[in-house]
C-alpha cells in the first residue's frame, strides 16, 4: 500500500476541492491518504467524516489568500512565507513515511515542492488551472511553466487543454484525468418535463467575472417577457469576489430582471439539477475542465457551454449539447431559444449526455488511472 500526502492551501468547497474529495473517497484500499490543509473548512470536515486522516497546519491568511497574479512589493515576503511553510511540512512527511506528495492547487504546488524535496520523496503537481492569459499574467504563467519542468517528478492535468497550456517536454511524466462524476448517474431525472410550464436554465459556479454570470444577465434581458424562462444562478462569491456579486445584484435590480434568481451556495446541487431543464456554462476565459458540466449531463440535462478549454473535451456539439462562442450574450440567448423550442432534441441530447458520462467520466476510471500513475512514478524514482 502506498501512502500519499495530499496537500492543498484551502479547505473551501470549490471545484478542485470537490474533485479531490471524490478521488480520496473512492480511491480504495491501495492508497493510504494523508491530507495536509492550510486551514479548517468544509473539505476538512467532510474528509474527517469519511475517516480520512486530515492535518491542519495553519498558513498565514495574508499568504493563503494572496491573489495568483499579485506581482508587487509584497511578493518577496510571500515567497519567504511559502518557503518557511514548506520547510514546516517536511518533518511530517518524513515522520509519516509518505511515498509521494500530491499537490492540489498552484499555491500548494510551490510550498509542496519545498516540503517534498526536503523530505526526499517524489512530487506530483495536479494542475487544475489554465496556465495562460487571461487567467494568469504572462510573467506568472511563464514562471509556472518553467517551474513545472523543474520541480515535480510528474504532472497530472484535469484536461488535455490544461496540459497543453503547460508546454511540458515529452520527457515529463504526465497524466490527464478528468474530474469525474462520483454519484449515481441520473436515470433520466432531467429528461422530459412535458407537464411543466417553466423552462429553468441553471448555471452552477462561484460568482466570478471569468465565470460569466454577467453574460447570463445580458442574455436574460431577451426573455424578460417570456414567463416560461427562469434563470437560476447557483453559487456564491469566494476568494475576494464580493464586489462582482454586488455588481450582479445591482444589474438585476436596475434592469428589473425578475426572471433571474441568485441562489447563493446550494448544498444539494443534484436536487437542484433535477428541477432544471437546461444547464449553461458561460466562462469567458478557457475553463480548465468543467466538472459541473459532467454533473449536469449525469443528471440528464442538455448543456450549453463555451467552446474553449475543457468543455470542448466534454460536450459533443449537436449530440450532448451546444458549444458556443464565449462572452457573447446574443449568441447565448440564441442557443437558449433553440433549446427552448426543440424539446425532442433536448431529450435526445440528455440521453446521449448520460451515456457519455458513463463511458468517459466515472470516478472508477479516474482513480484507477491515478493509482497506476503513482505506482509507475514511485517505481521509477
């Protein structure tokens, strides 16, 4: 049995942390996980409930919450803080006799590298972000690409799009594994609501400019006088994005968008999807993967998604949904109108979507690939 230390700088219940939870709770008896987090939070609580060993080693909040693009006078002090923190983790890795380190975020990749090198154990970076503009400043993206060549023994990416953006040499040991679905696939819960008058359009994701909720609000204006169409925006502001949330609220009030509901954080996303008719995914910059798209397809929902990044690897256009140009509310409104007026095509797309999830995005395949990757990497180092 391999003992693997999983390191993350946050315990907030966000996309990468949900994906990590799904891996750890389905990885089986071949791996003994040790999770080291820099703060308490939902991820820590839920992992403990599953009997997983979680250690909280606090990291100064000013460093933990520092923006990924913050290249300023505070950068040297933050770098020193990460160096010190990484050194603090190394004795734990030695004491627990871990076989390798698996980092789950960009920030943890940096201090995890220090800890792993000092403890002399193999290091894996799990990259879940698009390493490039506009998500990252060019200088930051260039630095991460360089470090990804030098520091980790191996790199896992959550899509081929993410891996491609790293521009790694062929000699680097890499693996692409999707953030797979870990619950029962819908059985048609999102299909065929002929008895319903409302047409509920759902977007799930934290409130952030790059997620494109403002594009949804512009598109919603088209449907202000169509009482059937309702827009549900599930998710809340995280990581200092409260100002964007306030902008959305102001727009809804100013434009009198009574057809739009900001639902905040929703615990039961699958239950919400069961009441929806269409899932939209409106990121205006390349989405590294698009885990919620897989969840929507598994729930029997047709999908409209941006045609950049990870969604291109999930949605088969015309078969499981539609791929559209990002950032254009007119195009989005047109795609929603098409879905609204083609119920039979929606039903077929929903069925094909569930089939595609079963074939390509189930957690059993993901954890098998990761375990095999661990074994090969550890054996080769």
